[in-house]
C-alpha cells in the first residue's frame, strides 16, 4: 500500500511539471573593433541583424575593444560596427550554424558617422 502511494505521488509530480521549452540551436559572434591604424576602439557599438527575421542584437565593445554577441539563433546575419568620429563598417552574409562562435573583426576609418563602408562577401562561382 505504501509502495503504491509513493508511486502514485511520483507519477502525479511528473505529470504536473511544466514541460521544458525546446532548446534551439544558437551561435555567437565576437571580435575586436579597431581603427585603421590598429588601435582598439572602446565603446564601439556592434549590431547583428538576422536577415530572415529582422531581429537585431547589439553589444558594446569593452575597454579592450572586444565585443561578443551570444545566443544568436542560427541563420544569415548582416553586422555593423560604429563609433563616434568613425565611419561605420557593414559586413553582410555572415551565416551562423549551431554552436558556432564566429570571429568577426572590424576596422573603422576616421570620418563622420553618416559615412559607411560596406564589405560584401563574394559568392563562389559555380
């Protein structure tokens, strides 16, 4: 009788527990933001925009110029880095896969923030 009661209690607990959400594969992107002479740019802003969903994630570079944007859903991204008194740099067609941590460094040229440099990855010829 006690065994039956204990089994019933355990079964009731298991059935009433909320289901855990499914873990979706994620990735990360990190790197350094430097100026054209190679000096680190602290507090630069780096943004990753998912091309399929339009979702954006932003991170600020630390005092060492390093940034990291983690827990990004897998997919294709456009990224940009910007800082006051520098031209923003845009990189397109970064494809992230599950568990990947892509390294993406930026080199910003001195100039007005309104100016932009876009780096497009060439697609291989078939």
